[in-house]
C-alpha cells in the first residue's frame, strides 16, 4: 500500500491548483484522478468539450491559458422566440443606467471576496459580507424586481446569465445571477486551454496516479485515511477531495444541496439555417433543447444542449457531429447554504460547490494548499 502525506482526489482546475501550489512550496503529495483537466477538456482534434470562455478578472487562471481568438460583441445574438436579435441592440434600455451602481457594488464585494479566498473559507467570507450574504439568500427574480431592471433582464441580462450557467436565470439565486453577468462589465475572452493542463502539472507528473477512487475510509488509530481505488489503495494523513457533484457527495456519504445542471456538448460541422444566425454565437431560450451555439474560427461549432439527441435538422441545413461529450453535472449552483471547504482538520472539499467558475474553483485549491502548508509549519515548531 502506498502512503502519502497529502492525497488530492480529482484532477480538475481546483485539484490542479492545489497540487501546483503544494509542489511549488516543496510539500509532499499525490494526485489521483481518472481525468486530468476536468472542464478544461479538449477533444482529440483539439476542440472545446467544456469551458470556452474566461473572464478578464481571472487573475490566477489566465497565466496558465492563452487567448484563442477575439470575441466580436455585435456578432452575438439572443433568441427572442422567433428569431435571433443582436445582443448589443438588446442592451439598449433606459434601465442600463441603473446597472452601473447595482453591479458596481457587487463587483467590489466580489473582488474583496476573491482577494481573501486563498486564505479564508468561502463560506466564512460570504457570511462576513452583508451584501453577499443577502444575495445568496435572495432569488434572482427578487433581486431584479428590487432594482427595477425587469425589462433589460428579460431582454438581455437573463439570457446571458442563463448561457453562462447553462440554465434558467429565474431558478438562480441573486449571487449567481450577478456573477453570471459580471463578465459584461469585466470583459471576457475566448480561452485557449491547449497548454493549461501541462502548465499546471509541470514538474510533478510523477506524483499523478491515473485511477478512479471508489471510497475513503475514516482515519485509523494513527490518523491515516485509506483511499480505495479501482487499482490500488493509498494511505494519507490529509485528504483534498476535488471531484464534482454526485461523485463527491457519494464519497462523502452526504446528500448534496447544490442545483446541478447536466449538459451535452457537441462539435458540429455544417450550415446553420438563416433563421439561426449562421456564423454568430446564439443564446437560445432556456426552454429550448439547444442552449447555446458557439462558432469557432475553423468552421466547427460548439453546441450546448439539454438533450442527448437534439433535432439538429431544425437548426442546420446539413451537419455532421464530429465529437460529443456528456457532463453530469456541467454546472452546479449553490443555494442558501454554502459548504465549508475544511470539513475536518485534515479533510478538505474543494471545487465549485459554493461558487461556480474556473477562477473561484482555482481559489479553493489555493485555500486548501495554504492550510496544508500552514499545518505543516505548525507541526515543525
């Protein structure tokens, strides 16, 4: 049986962030995963299977990624039930002048939250901040009504938030609604993830075990957890659990409280029908089976769908499916209760259980790593 000081379970962005930080600090660990990269996954031909965009305020993620190609806002459309309407035109509303104050306050609170997140648990930070605490407990619909932005939300903000989180904005809390549309003020870019996993794993690939974890036993009399995998067993003093949704809750033996959205991602070559704005990104209505069309420069489109078998003939004159992937979950959005990242002294659960997004998931990895490093320093004193 292999023994390790720290075992990180899961190779998504949060697990890789934790491993990167521990390695850079010279701390011992092993990372066990059956899929490196998580939402950063690319198909065999190098096209996106998960995340496509990243915001300009992704301070920690951006150094490990590149800019794939330039976004053109006026080439983005929103479906109005009968046709695609230019998203810039949909932004034209008297209510837009109220947005500066409303989202300025949110962005300042969110920036403070992120600046402290590498060192303080997300749940603690949220509970300390009156605005964030209110937004987490308030529904998006209540928020929109309070600030009198119903019209622009229905026309523009709601579809954008829905496209970011692959769901219906009316089922979100106010925090996620604000986070989803923060890209409008902060800006976003089309990311290039081709070198991201290599960047985050450089120098410690010998510490990565490709295997699937099936269970985690409680600590023995010596304080060691036993991690059971399909191909081996590993003993560890500290566990960092970085797996999404049901998989993490099953290993923890708990019922999850997050709202989870599944999504099918397709890579399509073909000619979109004129009604559906060929060559442009198109955000669909949340009740449609297709949620988003996102064209890439090489004539391939990334299509996000609720359905495993959408009626592509409705949208395309001709098409070929060149790749597809099912994400369960693709997105998980917290409700009123946030999860502590440090369940026990030597057991961490990180990822997007509380805040959904690559940057915030990365920050949970930094939080776990910094706590582990601090505990190591304390033991040496």
